[in-house]
């Protein structure tokens, strides 16, 4: 025990914090980002999801480079470049394709806030692990057993029931959210296939992905959303608030990195379940979203099956 305490004493103060602190920080920042993005895009009338995503990516591109220069949090990137594992060919062949999917996933996920309630979006997202599993099976990375297929069916039934109970159901919003989930699932599987052997941690991944996504968004920003986006950014939201939103988004990334290093997969799943429940309750209590009994039943079925799925 004394030896262990000696090892911990050598770590930075933020690494010696208990696991529950990281769980609370991740739930708080994740919930705050989701509710804040919904508030900016829907309530404030800043109907520019590409622009909002671009602001986040610009901040993350700059922030990860500052972290590399002044901290050891991005040392993995230095190591890969020093050994020649990460070179121009590897970047173009492996990082850029994932960056395209990441950009599309971020933009579509933000666009959905213009169409659907936060509570309903979180219910649909319960299907994400199923989507990842199906894409993984299509790539030959996972095997579908009868038990897994039964659990998948339960999750699908729960999400379908929650969708059926949604009073403000909007078909285009639902379809775009489903597309965002599919794209994100493909991105996660592609990361597993393409970046296997790189050993990238989340911060190093963001260091490489953020500028790729930023470049993609910069190309499509004006053709898609026009020059009105600059005036709306100042008059509808305000530069200080957008800057705070970007800081909060990056804080979420740091919280995610810290939590991954401290908790098991099951703890992460349970923390995600708790976060979703809090978000749904917050959406109902703060944003005035309507939640029906049918939705609660459907979501409870999906969440129970999801926890079962993660234990397999």
C-alpha cells in the first residue's frame, strides 16, 4: 500500500482524483454541451449547424496544438511522427477518410437539434451500440450470435416504442438522426480497422482529426449556410457565448479522455445511461419537452437491453 501511495504521489494532481470525480465531470459536461447546443441552434435561432460545428473544430484544432506544445498530453502524436508511423501517406490514407465521416456525423447530429427534442434524440441514440455491432459484423469484425441478436431485437423494439410514443415526431429529423448514427458507427468501425496498430489515444486522435474536419467544414460552410452566418453569430448568440460553448465542448473531450483511463467499459455504459436519463429529465423539466408513458416504457426496455448487451 505505501508503494502504491508513492506511485500515486508522483502523478499530477488531476490524475490522483477518484474515479467518481471523472464520472461526474463527464456527465456534467456532456449534458451541458447537448443542452447548450440545442439552446443555441433552436431557442436562439442560430440555425447554422455547420457553423457551430466549425467553431468547435477550430477551437479544438488550436487547443490540441497548444496542449502538444506546452503539455505531455499529446506525446503519442510526437512518438508516432518521430518513429515514422504517422507520415503523409498514413495521414491521407487513414486519417482523412475517418475525418470525412467524423465531420458528417458532427454536422448531422447538430442539425437534428433543429427538428427533434433533446429527450427524443437521446432515446434514439440508445440504438447506437446496435448500429456499431451491425456495421462491425458487416466488416467481419464481430460475430452475431442468437443471444446477441435477441438483445439487439429488444433494443430495437424499445427504440421503436419510444418513437411511436413521441408526440412531436418529425420524419426528416428522425431519418437524419438515424443517418448520423449510421455514419458515426461506420466511423468507429473504420477507426478500429484503419488505425489499428497506431495506438492513438482520444486526445491524439482529436489532434489529427480536428483539422481535417475543420477543412471539410470550411469548404462547405458558405455554400451551405451563406454569409448570414456571420451576422447571426454576433446578433443572435454573441461571440463570447460561442467561445464559451467551444470551451465547454473541448472540456467534454478532456473529461472523456480522463474517464476512459479511470473506468471500465461497464462503468462507462452505466454512466452513459445515467447521463441519458438526466438529459431526458432535464429536457422535460427545463426545455419543456413532452414525454409520454409509452416513450418511458420503450426507453426503459432499450436501456435495460443495452446494459445487458454491454455485459456480453
